[in-house]
């Protein structure tokens, strides 16, 4: 006798057609999770232009004193989600996956479990309470840690994107959990050109900047090497630099094409161990060489661990001199083709299986 079809609700503030990583993660799950675990999948999102079967828009409106302490859209959004679910009779989930950020609507877990007798899985795509990338004072961090412990105590399972994030999320190991990377979308065709590391090597940068890119731009100019940028932070660039061009925000298919037509993909890292970045997986999928520019430590943390078996990786501190040195090393290097199948484990399809396993575990 076939297993009974599950009802799964994904609560994701960001969703397609938004092109940001958090939206792509939730959108992929919506598209493929139903077939992967025999489920009817619904979505509640704050994305005004979101469309699809069983996709519901819930707007963020209202005020809260708490927003003065924690500037998180989930503070208000959770109230509107509760109101929506009180009147929407078509949603009756067995499993609810709440993905962040924002994060404060993670506090819906207790109410959801009582109303629907369901299991709740919290997806920490980024750390919440302790995030070395944010300049939070001790009091604010303590308040956020208090909330985070409450979120996780009420949840049935937890997800994050790497082991270093897991270490700084409160009581992560106390519940069923999985590490699920953002990965790359294997359903999008990828036909990269052969890589040539030479005086005419070309570079691409995808996504946001974690710190000003000026040193990188000046080093590229000194090395007479060109960069194509794709993302929403083009205002940070000096577009008067003849070696730098920008396409702005593009869809995922176009981004893969741009990456695959460059020789080297560039990554910025703030140099903290927890930080991982989705563009790694797109660069690896296209077999590109990779230049990692760090604003602090080099060759450490999640990024280093993911790439330590990958050839053609170059590191630089965020100074013009160090980036220039790495660029000159790239010009002189011999490209090594990565081992066959190296990237496959990072496909979103493979990563999705970890989510299916976790759903099965909490459903027992």
C-alpha cells in the first residue's frame, strides 16, 4: 500500500521570482520536494510577485516595539501569517519548513504545532543570534540568543548550511538535524568554455560584496585583467575602470553562462569560519579556477574545507599588493581539470535528499 501523501508547508519570506540565494533555495524545494517525498507542497511568502499552485502571498504590515531592538521583518510578518492561517482552510500541513532570514517568525513553531498537530523544521540558512558578520553589541546578541534557544526548543528538527554554522546555533545538536548546502541547480544547462590561465584570463564575480571591492578593482587594473560582475551591488563598483563591467542582476541561466565563459570566479570572504557562499558551487560546477579574497584569515573555515580537494584555488588578503600577487600567479599557473564527479555532491538535487531524510525521520 503506497504511503499517504504528506502536506508540506514552506514558509519563506524570499521566493521566486526574487533571484537572491534564499529565494532560490526555497523555490527549488517547492518545485521538487513533492515528487521527492510524495507530498503536496504549499508556500507562504512575502514576495509580492510570487506565483504558482498553492503559493500564497502574505504581506508584512504593522508595527512592533520589538523591532527597535531586533530589526527583523519576521517580527511583524509572523502576526500576519497567523492571521492568514486562521482563515485559510485549504492549508493543513503535516510538516512545516520555516526558512530564514528573516528569522523572528521562527517563533511560530509552538503555535503551528498546536493548531495543526504538525512537525516543524527550522532552516537556518545563516546564523541568527551569533553572526560574526554583523556588528551586534553584547546586549543585542544576548537577546537574540534568548529567542534562538526558544525557537529551537519548540522545533522538531534543525537545518543549516555547514558545520561551522551548526556550532554557533543554539542547541543545534539537541534535535534531529542536517547540513544542507545551497548547492547549484543541476536542472539549468551548463556548457562552460575551456579554462585558460594566461595573461588574457577573464574573471567573473557573482552576488553581493561583503566588503568594498576597490582593492580588487585596482589590482585587476594593474594586471590588465578584466572582470564581469553579475549581481545587485554594482553601485559599489568603479565602472570608470575599463577593466570592470557589470550586467547587474540576471536570471540564474544567464549567471551560469557568464561564469562558464570566464576563466576564474572570484569569491569574497570576511574571513570567519562560518561563512560559506553559494557562488562556490556554481564556480565548481563550471570547473572554473577560483580566487578567494579574504578580509581577515585565509585558508580556513567552511570555504577552505569545501575547496581543499579542488585544484586551481588561489587565496589573497584584501590588499592591492596581495591580490595583484595572486593575479600574477594565476597568469603563470597551469590549469588542472577537477576530478570527474567532484561537483555532483553539491547539486541541489543531491542536497534535497538530506531534507527528505530529515522529513522521514521526524515523521516516524
